[in-house]
């Protein structure tokens, strides 16, 4: 059996996903899983370990779809600018930024499979995304726009990331969050921009439709 050190992540992603469109963003084609459990089991087997989280990179989550839809409909947010898509997952928001005319788009993920999915999805859309596996929390590389979709799952991580995003906003970056009302979405420091009804699956969510908002991060 292959292990994490011998496995080809891009080959694994390509073999376990289907290129398709997200419901809210048909302009973007992505390598996505058609079912949750089989891919989850395949990921565990591939890494020869148990208890892994769901392969988040194989799904277009509601917050990311909302963020991508907003960017495509309002290209002035990113046009001609340096953009970071933090915790990019499948890369839907990063690809939307590239399609909307961003000068440069960087997408960050710390998971090898997610990075592989990012590269494959970038290629599928001729987006030219610069994917990085570096942990960027606390860093500032002069991005003009920072996007962050579906980052509010865990309390500690959400608090760390939001403090960093507020610091970026304070120095002048435009920071946008996409979120469908997760438990740890901050109650303050945000301005709602728009809300979309996003079709989802009950394999991932507790509803067939989630109302996902795009929020602008306000300086602390």
C-alpha cells in the first residue's frame, strides 16, 4: 500500500473526482467528489491511517461558492490587484479572482491533497494560480485583496485567522470572508456585503440549501 511519502497526490485527486461545475458558479470547472464516504475511505487508505477529516478539498463549500459568485459579479474588487485566497480548498474563489482579472492570485493550503486539487483545478480553468503550502497566518506579503471562504469551523483557528485578517484590513487590504453562518463566525468586526442561497448536499450540511454570506472584514 502506498503511504503519504510515496503517493502521487495529483494522481489520487484525478482518479477520485469528476470534473464538474459548482451550482452557484457554473463558470468554474472543478475536480469534485460525487460522493463523500467513498472518497473519505480512499483518502484514509491512501495515507494508511485512520481518523482523517473529510477531504474538504473535494467539495465546493457554500462560503467559497458565495465568495466566488460575488467576485465574478463584481470584478472591480480584484481587477489588476494582488490577491490571496487563504485556506483555498478546491480553489473556487482563487479561480474566480483570476477570471475576474486579478493581476496575480496566490492560493494557500497546508494539505498535500488540497494543493494537488488546486493545481489541477487551476489548470482546468487556465487560471495560472500560484499555489503554496506555506502556513501564512500572521504573515503579510502586501496582498491588496485577501479572500477566505469557510474558515470558521473551529474556535481556536477561527480566532487566530480573524485576528490576522483584521490586521491585514487595518493596513489597507480589502478582506472578504465567505461563510454560511458557521458557529465561530465572529459576531463583530464584519460588514455583510451580500447573501446567496447555495445548493448543498446533506452528506455535508444539515440542509439542501445554505444561505451563505459574503462579509467584509473591518479594521480592529
